[in-house]
C-alpha cells in the first residue's frame, strides 16, 4: 500500500432538529453495506471544501450553501491511509436523494440507528454530541449564591456543558459545590466536567477536565466517559489527540482582562493550530458569543466562556 494519504471531504449534514445524514456504501465498493458520512476523495487541484461541494452535488443532488470546517480524522484501512476533512453542513438547497446506489438515513449522535459504521467515522459521533458553547464557572467572581442562580437560568435556557473550575476553593467546599452543580446539571440534561478532580468526578459520575500540566504527565486516558484538556500550543493539542480525549480548550485566543499584559494567539494562529486537529476544539480567552461564527469558520468546534457565560445582558 502507498504511504501517501488519500484526502477525503466528509459531510455532517445537519437538520434543524439535531439529526444528521449518513449513507451506506453501495455494493461493489470496499466495505459495502457499511455506513459513513457522505463525501468523497479530494481531486487534484481541489480544496477540501471544493471537493465537498462537488461530491454532495454528485452523490445527493444538493448544493451546499453553508458549511463549517470541523475536525480531521486520519485512519489506516487495509486498502488506504485516509485523512478525512470533516465539515458540518448546516445549509443546502435541494432535497438529498441517493444518486449512486447508496441508502440514506437520518440519525442522531446519542442513538445512531444504523450499523455497522465505518471505523474512521465512529468517534465522530461522540464529538457531534458536544454543544457549541462551553461555560466555565465563576464562583470567585460572582459569589456562590449568584453563580448558582445564574447557572440555573442558563441551564433552563439550554446551556449544555459546564466546567467547574474553582482552584481557590478548599477541597471540602469544592466537593460540596460540585455535588450541588452535578445535581443541577443532571436534572436538566447538561454535561458537567470537574477541573482536575478525577476521583471526585468518578464518585459523582461526571466528566473530567485536565489542566495542561496534568495533560503533560498522563501516559493514558483517564477511565471516564468524558475527558477534555486545556491546551496552548501544537504540542499540547497533539498530546490530547494521542490520548484520544473528547475535546480541547485552546487559549488564550484574544487578550483577557485577567492577563492584561499577555497577548493572545490571534485568530490566524488559532486556525493554523487546527489545520489537521483530530478532536473538537473550543476557543477560549477574551471571547463573547459574538465570536462563535469566527471560531467555527476557522475550524473550531465552538467557544468556551467564563465571565461572558454568566452575564445577564
């Protein structure tokens, strides 16, 4: 087999109700009958986005009007080494119809109704269940009572993921607060991750977020369902990918009030670091909800907010 990678554009075509489209490989092709995300090979002279547009027109008869570059997935099959360039397609003209003998099915990340799914595509399903906004706690800035009040309001409004990061709280106080926040998140269907408290995360049945120093010390992924990490450069992002973590926070994108003398990565560097990143990445640092479109347009999964997550206006 040639060592050269075959570049493939892959589309996560997303309906407004959260479902996405998958296609089965037709008879006569390698892995016939297996399910995958629609797309195809990037031809000479094409960008991945151009290949995406062409393939979806040829395979499904639709014209892409909005697509967000997302993550990359390298996988070695017996017949080829592929690099999948995933896009989240949120706008298109026309109705998808199979033009090449494949079957189509709309499904959901948490309960895919099709099988078997190609190995290179399986881990993508977990990433699709991550929300676009990730909120980081600010008990130190707000006070506990005000934070809990705003947390309830945000959860009731649909906030889907929270990190409890309160490094100044004593261990006993942090554990008490974590139990309360876990209860609130669970009752409203949101995901909670604790910053650096692996044992407590196991006890509460929630996820774990690793500071970059803890990431550097790891030899294997912690045995928890959801694990993410803070990253600041290409080395840390690569390490998070090697450990097959579920997401990364990349910071600081822009200068922040908490570090007034430090410059941020900037959007150009942010995009460069995500050029072949294998896991969903949230931009963090100096951002507001207005920056979500910019982060996604440059390959980010979404944005992480701290103080901006809890503002009432």
